[in-house]
């Protein structure tokens, strides 16, 4: 077993009154410790003293990017079935009652590049929560009857997404940015693939991806690394290494704008305008994150103030950034009156143009403080701490501490932001998806210019 202890002392950051800067106070404790068992299982602990809870998050390298077209949605299907019963807990009721009966929380989720399961309990129930999660991870029954029930539940989940124009347009934009490839697919798959998924195919995928050398288990809370290691070594020592798939690579070539309209008889036109972004380890990744804060994060962002507050064109408007292993995107969402869609799109494009040309120093200072403040507030929750450590480790094999990120943000300059904006905000990289009662595809396509 290899054990690694973070050499960086834990710190917190406080706002200095009157000056607008930050001071970091060293607390003299380790941010995290990491051990790798002989079978490749990675275990990370982050102590959060003076609280009464422990959170466990298990990350698996399984998601839509690892799936072939005919098995689209298999990662999500497996995640659902892990909550349906194990060899020792025969039903979803027994699983949920075990945790809820002690006041804890249990859930999971599947994304494009990872699947996660998490449980948060009061400190005295740590061993119970660990036993349950190991049971789900390694001894789920994948009962044929449970699979048929869950198949229909997932199809209803897909139907619900189709009936929600807001969710639908956010699914469509991925397909526009990454067409005909796993990165552009809905994580839940398609009704056709889910409907025809066999138990044998599901178990084959499970045996391939659910292996210790493709798994990170992250702990945060009132727990010691030694206690975790002692408990984990007992329950995972017989788990054999495997040869997991690697994600299908992204095809990022794009030479002109793209547009997809899905006609719906809705009161609003739901639009997503996206441009290609940056991978998770790109050196300019945090520069793009700050540009996104300026553009569309929060009620003081440019899009909110201009599109909603000044022009009254939308009730809901925001932007977000996705960073994947080898690709990324920055996406703007808005719901607008169909009569005003041309005006709204032009106003959004104007804000993108302005982002390349005009960022005052005061605005940079504001968004730096906002980004750092929100990050620090997130770290008050043990689930966020465990997720922060484990997610980075699984996807990148390295962990940036909060202090690392604060230091990176502090060093960003106006020149950095303008350079990245100039490189990414390009006409030929524009992508637009629309759901609503919209005609005039050629007209909208011609409007996509920066």
C-alpha cells in the first residue's frame, strides 16, 4: 500500500475589511491524505474537525463517454439498480431505511465521465454507512425483475426530460457541440437502447468498469485516515483489479456555426448558445471560469443585468462551463418570448463581443472575490469536500487544494482573460439549440456572428 500525505497545511481565507483582499490563516492540519491499496483502490480522507458528520463519496470511472451506441445509458442503468437490493438487503426499502433510520442521506448520480454514490451520516453511524455502500457497490443483485421495473422508470425519466423544454434544450446543445459521439449523448441514453438492454450486457459492462483500479473512495468529516484505512482494507482486500475501458475521445473539429431547432408549441422559446471551451487540465481553465462568472453567473453578471434587468427579454438567463478530459464548452441558456428571439440572440452575442473587448479592472476584482468566496463556502459541507478531492483524483490523478485554486485565481490578469476570450469566442465555434415555436432557420443561422 502506498500512502501520500498532502504537504500543504490547511488554511482558510478571510476578507480584509476596507481593502478587498484576502488573508490566509494557517491552521496547521493536513488538507488530505491519500492511500492506494495493492489492488489499485484509491482512498482519500480530508479531516473536518469540530463537526458531527462523515460523508463518503465513491467515484467510478463509468459514464456515457465509456459506452458504445447500442449500450447508451448502461452506466446510468447500473447506478439505478445498485439502490434496488443486495445479497444482504433484499430491497430498496431496506437500503434506504438503513440510512434514513439514523438520520442520514444516501444518493447517487451518473455523468458523462464518472458515476458517484454518496452517503452522509452522523459520526457514530460511520461503520453502518460504509458497510451499506460496500454492499451496494460489490453485492448488488441486479435482479431480473428489478431490472424490468427500473427499465420502465428510466424510460419515464427520459419522457420527463423530453416534456421539459428547459431540460430538452440543454440536452440538445450537447449533441450540437459534439454530434454523433458519446460526449454529445444524454447520460440516461435513449428509450431504444434502454428498452433493449440485456442483463448480460449490463453485467459485462459492470465487470469491466466497476474495478478497484477504476475507483476512488473519498471521506470527509470527523474521521481519521487510519480508522478509514483499517475499515477499508478489511472489506476491499479481495476485490481484484481489472482492465477498464478508457473514454471515447472527443471530436472537436468545427469550421462554421451550427444550429438545431426543435419545434414545440410552447409559450417560450428555450435557447442554448454554446462555444467550445477547455479541458479540465488546460492551463487556461480557470481563466475561462472567471470569464463565465463575468458573463452569466449570478444576478450581478452581464447577461442577467443586460438581458433581464435592462431589456426585460428573459426571466431566466445564465451561463455555465463544462470541463471534460479532452474537451469543454461554455453555454448560455435563456427562456424568451418567441417574438423576441432574434433580439435576445443578438443581445447575447453583443455581450460575447463586449467580453472580448472590455473588462474593467474593478470587474475583474469583483469576480475574483466572488469565485473565491463561493468556493470557500462550498467547502463548509463535507459532501462538497469529499467530492472535491475524489472527483479530481479519479479524473485527473491529481488534487488541487482550495488554497491552490485561490492562488491561481489571484494571479489571473486582464490580459489573461482577454487572450482566452479572443481565442475561444469565435464565429466559427458558435452553436445554437432552440426548443419552441420558431421558424426561420436560415435567418437565425445568419445571425450567428461574433
